[in-house]
C-alpha cells in the first residue's frame, strides 16, 4: 500500500508542477517540433509548432548546444528569450 500512496503523491506533485501558471512545459521531438504542452505554454504560444519559431536567431546556437547536452545524457538549465508576439521576446528559464 505504501508504494501506491507514494505513486499517488508523486502524480499529485507532477500535476501541480505541470499546471503551475508560472511554468512552461513542453515536449519536443528530435526535429524540435513541439508535440505536447501545458495550458500556460498554449496560452502564450498558441499555434507555434516548432521551437525554432519561438527563438531569436542569435540564441539558436545556445539552444542547440543545450539540446545536444541533454541528448548526451546531461542535465542543463537554459535562460532564453521566446517570441510571444511578432518581434516581442520575453526571457524564460
């Protein structure tokens, strides 16, 4: 029973994290296509289908290096500006 309780608690914590309006959550494939998002991401970036649509061209190199690091099995933290509207960028971490 403890194992089930632990899994329920873990699920509850994950739902709180995903549904936090201060948190952007998205999943992308190896082509940087965005395949799943939380509601907050959808609110700010409705209709955006690829990570490259959101990133300033000058920051793509930084983003690509961070993604390569994750692919190699390392964790990384990245602060990057995402374009919310045409030519309007906002920093996210």
